[in-house]
C-alpha cells in the first residue's frame, strides 16, 4: 500500500520491511526499540537521509525469538535472508535516480540497523523509496511518510499516514498495551533557522537548525497527525553580522 500526496509518494514498506519484522518481535517480547528517521537539508533542496532501527535493549529477547519458526503467523527470516534482502535494498537505492552514497550498516550483536545516503531532491528521495518498495513487493507499510521542501516558501513538510493493518489484528493488541515503550523519532536539519514546526510535540534546537519530533510508536499508529511537521524557516544569519 502506498500513500500519494500532491503528486509524490514515499513508502517505508520494502526498505525497512525486514527490519520491521524484528521490531514486531520486540513489541511482542519487550516493547522496547526505537526508530529514528533523519533528513538533513541544504538550502538548495539537496541533502542526506538516514533510517535507524535500534533494538539493542531487546537484543537477548530477539536472539531467543529468532529461534522460533514463526511470529504473528509469519515465518521469521533467518540472518542470511535478512542480510540478502537488506543488500538488495541497498543495491536498488544505489541505482535510483538522484540517490548516491548509499551505506548499509548491520549489527546483529546489538540489533542496530541503519541505511543512509544522499539525495538530489526530496522528490527524488520519495520516488526512489517508492520504486524500491515496488520492486520488493510486500503487503503494505505500517507508517508511510511524504516529504516536501520549498526553498521559495522556506518550508519543509512531512506528512505521515498509517495503514489499516497497523490498527487491526495482532498489531492492535500488541501496540495497545500500556507497557509498550517503542519510540519513533523524526529529526530534520536545515542550514536555515527554524521558526515554527506546526506540531506542539516538536522541539527546535538552541541553534534553530534542527527540529526533533519524538513520540511512541503507539501514538504514531493511533494518532498519525502526531508525526506531521510543517516547518517554516527564516533567513540564515549573515556571516560577520553584528550581535
């Protein structure tokens, strides 16, 4: 399932799909992991992206769970399968138009995974992830995001949507528990100073060049607007200007 918004689309499915399986194990056993999404923007609209899943606080539980045959009715992929699929994701992104410098880091001791790279524009990033997801197939993302940046209007927008799958069946039961402490963090950096975020949960750094939005995965699923951002930027400070 893809999300389309104003002509562009982005899908987390595929790119992080096999890591989400590990996250599901975390939810079931300890509800303790974090997803970190980071976008670093330059004034011309180019930049870098990074996605991290950190399940280090649940590494023992995950290691034990991977010995099971299935989880939530689905077969658990072994390490070799996960490595193969992540390598394919990296290769697909590497050959995507407007994407460069793709790097994949896999830590199977602490269960920390990261994929990062550079993009020529957010439109190229959106298209690259959508095409990668199409090539990989799958049955739909839990959390889908669309990014837009307008240098002329000095604004960055992140719009999230949640698939129905995330609010039904086993996922609803697992995410609905009070013990669930899994978190989803969005970080947006820009050379321009942020003036507003459009989200009361978001915080602007003291330098005003970074915005961080952190919430629980549970809130992200049941309150999809909690992940939305509409950041407006001011003009960069002039070098050498008086204080």
